[in-house]
C-alpha cells in the first residue's frame, strides 16, 4: 500500500478521498454537531444516524439546486 501511495496514480486517487469520503463525515461532525449519539441501543442509534444522513443529503441537494425552491403551498415560508 505504501508503494502505491508513493506513485503518481496513487496520489491522484487519494486526492479524491477528500471529495467523496471524508467531507460528509466532517460536515456531520462539525456543522450538524453530531459528536455523540443521544440515544441508546443499536436500532435507536441507526435511526438517529439515518436522520442525520437525511439532513446532510437534503442540505447538499438544496445547495446543488441553487437554494431556489418554490413554495408549492403559497404560504411563503417554505425556504
């Protein structure tokens, strides 16, 4: 593995990690504040983490849409 990382191909491949793997966890920990789980039990922790992941994915989707969402209900408070 160390030899692979020293090659140019290995370095280029490793650069992709920060874009694909590491930044979602950094965002979840830093911006969403998930440093520890608030629930107990495997099922509850899974549910809590799924909610955090949904929040992260919706935030990313909203950013990619240019933060332009039309309020379909006409209330004017949706985003």
